[in-house]
């Protein structure tokens, strides 16, 4: 059966959506407010890791004191040895997006932690292999960090993928 409806594609640069209308207030952090981002996801298996890091950067720019907690496969996000054909080199545009976003978070004052159990026991990944500025932590600190965030009445975002 031949196609019965035909439409023209929009021209490059034409606006298809109202990107100016914002329905909710643009919330900025009050002095001392914190945010904890817990990430348990496999790097590059989907967009979750990168989207969480972009959200983390946005929280920093809104004035929150932000801590990123990487555990399980999430620790692999913080690889300081990523790159191809050499460390730090992009094999294709966007290949280093996660590493670059983590470095932006650190540069803008965010704190990033990586679970030592996941590093060593799960992935054979050395602390020295982390992006400089990422702090390794004891596996029992995953729960204690969540409890700290709860006590501080901090914003928490938790993502699990496997």
C-alpha cells in the first residue's frame, strides 16, 4: 500500500516546541542546602549516568553543596584511565562525556566519592585509577551517607540500573 499522508520536514533552525514556557519556579538553593546524588549504574549502557551528572552540575549551579556517591557499577564512571587510543583521548565525539562531566563537577566545587568495595572486589579497579579529586570510601559509608543526607534534610536523587 502506498503512503497516503505526506508532510514536509521542518527546516533546520525552525522551532517545533515552546522552550520559553516554564511551569515551575526556578528553585535556587538557600544557604547551606545540600544535595546527594547516589549513582549505581553501568557507564555507557544507557543515558542514566550522564543525565545524573548533568543534573548534578545543574544542582551545583543552583547553589547546592553537592555530593555524588558512586557505588556498584557506578564506580566505573570515575575511571581516570578512560580514552582511546590513549588515556584522555576521544575515539569519537561524546566518548569522554562522562569523564568530562565529572571533571566539571569537581572543578565547580562538587564532591565525588567511589566505593572501595566496588572498585576492588567487583572490578579489580585501583584507587589510583580514579579521576584525580574523586575520593574512595568504605562500603559501609553508602548507608551512612544516605542517613547523613536524611538527617540534613538534603535533597536526594537515587538511581539504580544493572
